[in-house]
């Protein structure tokens, strides 16, 4: 072997071991949200802080910096930064440069705070008690501002420094522009739907759906679309999530409510979309760019694609509705497919993002994007969040949450320090729409396949075009490569008009 | 602060952080046996091997050796090795001296092998397929022999080097002598019971006990004797165990069989006994001797005490039997308390150790003690284990297991590398008997208390005499301190005669 090949092997071995080490923390995080007894939180916070500190020590090891510099001197990760090997070097450099700017103390403190703050959030949400959560939010925001200041280039936007962790290369300004264009079309669409005079009977989704039957139905659907339960699990948690522990082990969660069918079901399809992505990553590339998810926007495109483009389609329910009627006889006997399909596509302003319809969903995201930018810039004090939330909600949705559990306490993200994360959800919707159009064109007649219960061709296409490529390309490059177009809002808007114009009797432009 | 006080604080901080680090691996172990998806085993093995290697690196850090030497130079851990601080130094020295004799490669290999081997054991046991497990057993035994050779003093007994890890200061020769004395009394007791002509109707324990009702009843009983479910959990696993993750977080498992009441119930009481010990450790001493369990023999004394001395007593069921009849109406309606109590104290040779009666239980242990000594000395090849097991079982129990799942594949221990562990179970029985006599004398009338459902005085007594002392004393010293007598088989034999003579109409000597 040449010296460069030796160094490359050395780099890969180091990155793999670092990822293996970090994956231990993933399991502790999963457990914290699923099975950890209440009084174990303080110990868990110490465990995770120690692991975070040690992970950071590994990620900033000067030896790693030397190996990277030596490899780059031979051209790796620069000229050929989209080759399999080049992308390994490129992404290792990105992560290293970010990590060395952060003091270990800050990393540990953020980790410790995230654990305790999540527990406080769970309690505060249950009790609709923002004041109990406020000190934690203040601490989290202060730590994230410190992190952003450490990482941002001189004169750079603080928020962008956080966003870049989740969506490499993105900026708040660019995203704001795309979002503004989307909003311009969404607001009249929401109005047109409201003014259509049609209103599906969504109350049939809040009849009695016994939890045991829901659980079985959710697992069957996740399995049908391609989630492998020998390599993963579905458990319950206060906030649904998906956590890829490592090759062969992917954990997702949902939450059941016997009086609300869509929550657990579409939540499960959503998390299964994330899980199918994780399970489709190349295990041999674990810890390196080709075996790592591309970005959170791309991750979200996978979850939203299965949840909405597949899961809320007429074709999907042509296959699944007879099974649903068997599973939930009390709720669905005598309800025609068309009525059910209209109900799960009911568009109306609602409090909870994860249970909102496809049209208003993006307005929920824009609201969070706006508020978290203000929290990070310092324009909004955490103590003022409920007021700011409710004001913005009134402005965008024409109604004010009756309590903070329906408002600013609904999401887990800020309690965990995930600021700069929310816009990736809407980016995910845009990507999903563009990918789905391409898949439909290339595979021909996805609807027909779905109505026969065939979901594997779509899964295989995503495996090949997205999952197997990992982080070899940047998210914008990947989308362009797969769909032959740069990312825009057009495909999503086309999808929304195509789906909702017939349901609400709107004129199609 | 003096330099010595500084060094002591330094030592404590290091030990605490090392224990915190090791506790992350505990959670991964727990998950492996409860919720890990099947295909996650290979990744889990790599995670645990890495953590084991890093734990070992911490445990053998030369800086730790220097701090210890400097503290010992001031007399700590030698002259006053039973003071709180002295015991910290004494036990840190013991662990350090053992760890530095082991190469990191061996530690990692043992860890990796244990994970994969456990998975192989689960499958092999299910399929009654010893040949599938044999290569794993061979690898485990080879690694444990290597470990013993590395740790044993020159000319020392290999087995003792393994035993010492679990029962500090014990030797196989001493244990064999105690066991021989016990066996001399047990064999005639088993014969007398067999020849008594009495045989309780144990079939009532294999009627229909719905699993959901068992689960509820088990949790209620564990709670009643003092297990805190806000600081712990009860889950299901192939082999029941208890794993103290850290302060505020203790996980136990059991396994349910709708056609066998005692398995899950006494298994739960047993694990709850371990759990109450873990929950009773001083959290402030976490990672150091005063906050660590004393030995596995003492640990087992706590589980066996609650399982048998409490849980199989007439008084316990005077309180719980009416609840049991409500929980299991199909099985227990019309069955008098006396018949139920006789059934759960049915003494007869049986295949499965964890489901065996109090009298024959120790014969199961002696058999394993004999075989594992032969495996470690090299007198018994792993391939010959089934034959050796069945031969010894025929000799001791007068019957031969129909398959290896009822024989040498029944226990998880050897698959995990736990060789030298089994004798601590019988040591635990001896300790439990002696402790229970002392508690009964000091607290006065435990039976009366149990029959009123009062278990807290006993728990408080154990908290104070055993749990809060952690590993400040050696196990033999602790027993002498609490019971004012050295450990012997007398109390256990008294207990067995007192319990079984009336049940089987034997003459009491």
C-alpha cells in the first residue's frame, strides 16, 4: 500500500470507531425517551454528558487533524470531493473543523442540559406549565447561542451556524426566500379550501380505535412499505422519533390515542420512512460519508414521502382500507373509502404540527423557523416565547392556542437543543415532492402499484437513488442528480393542487 | 486541603467517572437481553467490545496506579482498610491490580464473544441444539482460562482467580468443604421428604394463570416488598436478571408462562431482592466501595431471602393469597391456602434450577460448581459437557434430562463468560438464612408482620445492616458483623428443617 492508502485506511478506521462510540449514546438517548424510569434522569444526564465529552475528544483528536491534512495534501477531498473516497475526506474535514471550535465543557453542558431539560419539558407539557420549563429553555438558548458564536465565521449569521449542522450548506436567507414563495401560494390555497364550502367528516377519525388494534395495524403498514422489524423496533414515546443505532438496529416510536386514528398511524408511516432510510444506508460505510444520511432535509423527505405522498393517497387506501375496516369495525363499518380518504386529507387550521394536514403543515414550520431565528439572534427572550407564539399563530392560523401544550410546548426539539432544525422539515417536503415525481415517471404508475399493495419498487428506487449514496453528495447536488432539476417549491405546489383540488372541488390552474 | 486529601478526592473522582462510564455498557447489556432487534447483535457486540476496552484502559491508567501508591504510602487502605475511606483505597487497589494483569485485547475479545455467544445460546436453547452452541462455549472457556492464567498468582488454582472476581477472598477448596457438609445433610433430607409419602398437589400451579394478570400481580408484590418502580423497571427476557444501571435506575426482568405460576412470580421476588439491594446502595458512594454491592454471595442472599424466606412462607401468603385468588380465579377458586402453600413448597427433583425447590436447589448449584471447575482446569472439554452434565444429574437427581434445554443449556451464565459465578448462589442461601435469623430476632415476629402485609421493617433493617455498608467490609466480615457469627450452613439447615418437617410430617431433630 502507498502511504496515502495507509492514511486513508487509518482515517476510515478512526471515523468508524468514533461513530461506533457515538452510537452507544444513541441507545441511551432512545432509552431515555422510551423505558428509563423517572428517577434515572440525573444519572442518565451524567452518562450522556460524559459520552458527549469523550465523543468530542475523539472528534477533535489532533492525530485526526494530521491525517486529514496529510490526505488533503495529496488532493483527496478537494479535487475529487464527490468520489466515494473524496467524500469521506470532505465530510471528515467539515466535522473536524466544526468540532475543534467547540470547547469540551460546552459540549458536555449542552448534553447534560438536554437530558434534564427534556424531562422537564415532558412534565411541563403534561401540566401545560410553561413557567416550569422556562428556566430550561433559557439555559438551552444561552448554550446554543454560545455554540453558534463559537462556530460561526466572523461576521456570519449565528442561526446559520446551527442550521449548517443539520443541512450542510444551507442558509437562513435562502430558506426564507424559498419559504416566502411557498407561503405566497399556500395562503390562497388554504383560503380556497376554506371557501370551497366542502368539509369532510373528520369526526370519524376520532371514534373508538382500540390501541391494541392500532398497534397491530401500524406495524403491518410499516412492514408493508418495507421497514424490517428484524433490524428495528416500534415503541411508544412522548414525542415520536426514529433513532438509527447502527447497522441492523433502528428504533422508532409513536404514541397512541384510542380516540384519534391519524396520530399514531401517520406518525408510524413517517418514522418508518426515516427508518427505511437508515436501514437502507450502506453498512460497510458506517461512520463515513457514504454510509451516513445526507442531511436532515433529505431524511425528512423520506419520512414525508411515505407519510403523505404514499400514505394519504387514494391508491394506498384502496389496498389498506378493507384491512382497516376489519381492524376497526366500530369506527369504520359503513364508512365508504371516499369518506375516509377525504377525512385523512381534511385541511383546516389545527394546533399540533405533527397531526396537521399537508397544506397547513408548512405554515407551522415557518412559524417555528421565524421564532427560533429570533431566539438565537436575541431578538426574542425565551420568557416571551408563549406570547410571541400565540401572536404569530393568531396571525397565520386565525386562532390562539388555549394553552401552551397546544402551543409552544408541543414539540420536544427546543428542549433538546435542536434549534436550526425545524426548516429541514419543509425542505423535506419540497424534496419529497420532487423525488416522488421522478420516481413516478421512472417507475411508471406508482398509484397502480400501491393499490395492489406493491410498495417495494418505490422502496428499491429510493434505496438506489438516495439511501445507498449516503452523504457522498451535498443535499442540493443529490436532488439535482436524482431529479435532474435544482430544488424548488414547484413540485410540492403541483402535488398539493393535484391532491386537494379534486377533494375540495377547486378549479385546477 | 492536605496533599493526601487532594489525592483522595482525585481518586474518588476517577473511580466515579470510571463507574459512570461502565454503567453505559450496563444499559447496552440490558437492552441486548430485552429489546434489541435480532439483527442488531453484531453491532452491539462491537459497541460492547469497544466500551469494555475503553473501560479497561481507564481501569489500568498509570495515573490511577500512581495516586493509589501515593495514598497507600500515607497508610490509607492498609492500617484502616475497613474505614469508609480506607475501603475505597483497598478496593481500588484490588481492582487495579487485577485489571493490569489483563491485556486489553483479551478484555475486548471476551466482551465481543459474550454478546454473540449469548445470542447463539438463546437460539440453541430454543432449538435444544447443543452442537450449535458448542463452538461458542469452546471459545468462552478458552478465553476464561486465558483470563484466569493471567490473573492467578504463580502456582494458584485457575478457578480461584475467576471466583475472586465475584466473591472476594473466597476459594474453591473452602467452598467445596462447606458444600460437602451441606450435601451430607441435604441428601438425607431429600430422601426423608421423598419417603414421607406426602406429595402436595403441585399441578394447581400449572393451571391457567393469564399472563396479563401475572404481570400485574408480580409488580404489586415487588412493590409491596419495597422495590421502587420510579427508580426501576420489570421487563421480560429469556433469562431473568437484575441490572443496576446507576442511582435511580435499576432494571429487572422475568419470563411469563401462562401455564406455570411460580416461574415468573418467584423469579420476580428474587430479582426484586437484588433490585432492593441496588436501590439501597448509597448513591453518594457510587463508583467507590461504600456505594458498591459487597459480593455476589451477599447480592444473592438478598434475592434468596425475599424469594424464599419471605416469599414461600405461610405468613407471606396469609396476606397475599386472597389477592391471588382474585387475580387467578380460574386456577385458585376453591383451593385452600394450605394446599397452595404446600404446592409452592413442593420438594422434588426437577430439571430447571431457577424453578427448583429450596432443598434441591443447592444440589443444582453443586453440580454446576463441579462442572465449571472441570471446564476451567481443562479436565472437561466443552464438547463433553452434555454427557458430563447428564451423568452428574443422574447421580444427584436420579434422572437424566430428555434434552439439553432441560440440561446444560438451561442457564445463560456460561454463554456470557460467567464461570466461577455459580457457587455464589449457594453462598447466598447460607448468608440469607443467617441474616434472616438475626433480623427475626432483632425485629421480633417477622411472621406476624408479613401476615399483615408489613415488609418495610425487614427492608429497613437490610438497608441499614447490608445495603448502606456496600463493600466497606469483605463478605465474610460483613456477615460476622451483622449476625455475630462466622458464615456456616447451620442456619440454612435449621430453616429447611423448620419449614419442611411440618409440611412433610418429618420428625424434628
